[in-house]
C-alpha cells in the first residue's frame, strides 16, 4: 500500500506491461456495479476519470500511474478493475 501511495504522489510509473499484452494499464469501470458516486473521479489527480453526460468514465487511461491502483480501494462498490500485472 505504501509503495502504491508513493507512486501515486510522485507520479512514478512501473515498467510498462509486456508489449505483447494488448491491455493498457488503467482502470475499467463495471457499470453493472458502479453507483456513479464519483469517489474515483474526486480521488485521482491525474485526470484519468471524467464526468461525461452525468456519468463517471475512464477518459484518459494512459494517464494512470502504472502499478498504482489506489482508487480500487476508494470504490466501495467493487466496480473497478485493473489488468493483472502478473499475466504473461
Ligand atoms: S490507479 Fe487510480 S488513483 Fe492511481 S493513477 Fe490510476 S486512476 Fe489514478
Ligand atoms: S468510485 Fe466506484 S462506484 Fe463510484 S463512480 Fe467510481 S467506479 Fe463508480
């Protein structure tokens, strides 16, 4: 948790995911669970999230700090997910 916090504060990114893995690091919102509370939007300072047409969206996924995933704990509804960094 502390290392994630430091990455978030400093904006330091881990090494990129394997180039063969098409998934880009960053959050994905499960809209079946999302309650549109905007906690993730209010928490992240990197403009990853935005509000469009009254709905929280992942607007700038590439802004996400690789290896951070702190907003995962901010979402009380389990609506966020991130790529599996251990996937080969
Ligand atoms: S993991 Fe969440 S809080 Fe961290 S930079 Fe990415 S969107 Fe922002
Ligand atoms: S914190 Fe979770 S429930 Fe709230 S807007 Fe973000 S994804 Fe949706």
